[in-house]
C-alpha cells in the first residue's frame, strides 16, 4: 500500500531529468515476499484455522557460554487448531526449473525432520514457486515425496501465473486447497 502511494505521489518525477530528480527505487526481498505470500495463501485456504509463523522447542544446547540454552526451530507456516500443530509448510525460494525438476535437498530434508520432531507432526510440505501453471489444469504439483520412518516430506511446485488477473487470488486459493487435500489422500 505504501509503495503504491509513493509511486502515485511521485508521478511528476521522471527518469533522467536534468534537475537530477529520478524515480524512487525499491528493493524487494523475494524470499521474504514468497514466505509472506505462502503464509497468506494458507490463511485463505485454511480459513477458520490459526495460521502463523511459530517457534517450537526442539531440544537443549549444552555448551558453556552464551550459546547454551533452548534449541528452537521455526517453520514458515504452521496451521493449527487449538494448541495442536496440524499442518506444516515451508516456503522454499529456489528456481523451480522444468515441472517436476524440484528436488528436496539434504539440508531441507534435515530441517524438515527437525520441524516435524519439534511439532510432533508427521508431514510437512515444502512449497516452491513456479512462474507458470504446473500443467494445463493445475497450479500445485507434488514433485517429490520423501519418507523417513513415519514422517513424510513433500516438495510441491506452486504455479502463480494469473495471480494478478481478476479473481486470480481466489482461483489460486481454491486450486491450492483442492490440490493439497488431494495430495493427502
């Protein structure tokens, strides 16, 4: 909102004017923006549930000095009802490549296992962006599933094409929820 107002108020400012005035510049941290978009998508898709970025205790660090103490982890999105974590999502900002080319890295695997251990949840979905539909009809595609014991980690490619079109957000939310529900059955 502030960005929009600044651009409108600066409408008399142009590029390369001799007076030295120029358009204001903006830096967008895309990984943070992707995380916020993923959290808002979950808020809309799982309306009625509590959606947050919550921190959980994983264990204790026993080491002399300032690093000693609680060891915590923070998944990007926790969808919970009451105080029980139900669904976990982690926004992964990496190039998606060709459809299905997203693969869970070892670092993401270990991080996901820590999230599930701390929350006592058995499944987590890693959401990767795609600038296009993942196929002709879907916006969400499971590209890889890793099972470790009774725990499941899914890599999901989310197509965000059309988000700015009329009803684009509503269609994305509906498509995401339907595809997510289908992936769990």
